[in-house]
C-alpha cells in the first residue's frame, strides 16, 4: 500500500480532522445568526489570547495580502520605512513598499544570523522612521528574530510603528501584542494555526489605528482597515463575503489552542523543534540558523556532501513525506522542514524515519534508527 503523504513543509501544515470537518460543513449565509455569533466569538478570542486592547481583522487572503494590509494602512508615499530582514520574506517588503513610493532602508543579516539589536537602534536614531518591519521567523532561513527585545528598543522612538510579520511564528512563538509594543502583527491561516490556506489574521494596536486615521483616504480598497472595522465590530454587517467555512475552521483551531493553552503550545513547539533538530544533526545534517536564533516552527536543513536535492526530495515523497526546497543561494543545498501547528509524535517519528529511509535509498551511509532514537530520547526528556 502506498504511504500516506505527510505535508511537512512550512505551510500549509497538516490539518487535523476536527478542523477539516468545519471546512466540510454546509456553507451558511454570511448573515446566518449562528455564523454571526461564531465569527464574533472567534474575534473576541483572538484579542484576548494575543492580549491586545486594539483591533483584530480576519479577512480572506494570504500572508502576503496581510503584509500589504499592514503597510497600506500605516504608511504613505514619501514616508520612511526601516526593513529588518533575515531572509527572503523580510526582503519581500522591499518590492512591496517600493511600489508604493515609500522610502526604504534595509538592514539585512547574513542568512542564518540576525541583525544585532545595536545596529537596529543605531539606524532608528539616524532619522525619523514612520515604521520598522521585522519578520518574526523568516521561513527561508529558519531564523527567529528577538521580537520582544526589538519591541523594547522601538518603544524609545515615539513616531515609529513596529510591524511584525508573524506568518511563520504566530500561534507557536509567544507574541503578546500590547506587552511587546507591537503595533501590527499578522499571519495566515495555513501556518501554525493548522488551517487550510485562505485567511489572514491581523492585529492592529491603538497607535496603528491612530496612524490609519491620520492617512485619510488610502488608495487600497479591499484591505482598508476602515472598510473592515465595522464588520469586525458587528459581524452581521457586510463589506465583502467572509470565507465562512475557513472562519469556522479557524474557530476550531482556536478551540484546540485554548484547550492546550497558548503557553503550553509554545513550550511544545520549543521541545519538538529541539528534538527534530537534534535528530537531524545526529544523522549528519547541519541546521542553517545559529543555535541561539533557531525557529521553533521549521528547520532549514543543509545536506551533507553528495546528496542531490531533487533526488532526495523525490525519494522522500515516495516514502510519504513532503518537504520544501531551499530558496535563493540555498536552492539545491538545503531542504526546509515544517514542524508547526497541530502535529503530533507520530508525525515527527514518521518524518525522521522517512528521512533515514531516503538517505539509505540514495546510497548515503546511514545507521537506520539513529535519528529516530535521538528524536524519541529528546521527546521523552
Ligand atoms: C509564508 C510566509 C509569508 C507569505 O504568506 P502567503 O500566505 O504565502 O502569502 C510571509 N511571511 C512569512 C514569514 C511566511 O512564512
């Protein structure tokens, strides 16, 4: 019998049955009283769990649309933006904001490392920046930014909004919007929430809402905070059709998160990541990110000598696991392995075992069971 295919890429992530069931429900009208109530409860939970007195938006779209929504509602042509980039997704803000005529300065780290805090502080002191963007976990490098510490230093610059791309971190890494001085945080449904792709979730604190007000009419229509705010305050209202079944699916994801506890969920991600990374290293792979800045949601795994990327990813697919390829300079040299959201021990053991079988089949020296043994010993700690 052919192996089932475990989707272990950095999004979409495995969708558990109870969430699938919500997507399979008969679609209701957007004015349906049951849906109106469910949507309202979802929004309330998102505010409480991410600890903000500000606003939250749940809109059909992906993480990239959320990036654009964050920028479009806080910056106008001619404003100054500092982009702190730890890889491909940090860099994505460059083109996005160039097109809008925003003046951009970029601090880039070498892949696998972070931009040091003192460099960010020195740059912010040079001139008035209207905002700074930081990618919490850059999916191209597996590097996690010190979001809390950066929030502390951005606090010193009164006119600067702090925009955090949480797409590969939110619901796995601790992110408390108001406490961490975050003005905008956003993610997509298909990463650590473990829902299918199709929803963006964006939190906007009071300072971001003030900034939106000061901009007047903005060129963007669908992603304008002002268009969606009446719906987020009264879910029986209409602006554009909500993704009904995905809203239900996200609500089920929130129910699972509340049952587990957000802090326990973060601790689980930390433990799983350490175990997966130890297992990968025991097999002879290297992890791109420096140890102290490693993501908990994915691993960016550099091949040992002699492994052909296309062959490795073809064979591992036959063995029942899908992984993603490396990006840019790391294309062909690395694979990316997601381990976030609602995955369990079976998923992780199967994944490491499939990696071992793949190494064996492509003729790499491998001691079968070594990675699995390391993984299980770490998980049992
Ligand atoms: C996946 C990802 C994005 C893009 O999200 P899409 O849903 O693919 O548009 C942006 N930023 C980060 C950090 C991501 O991991």
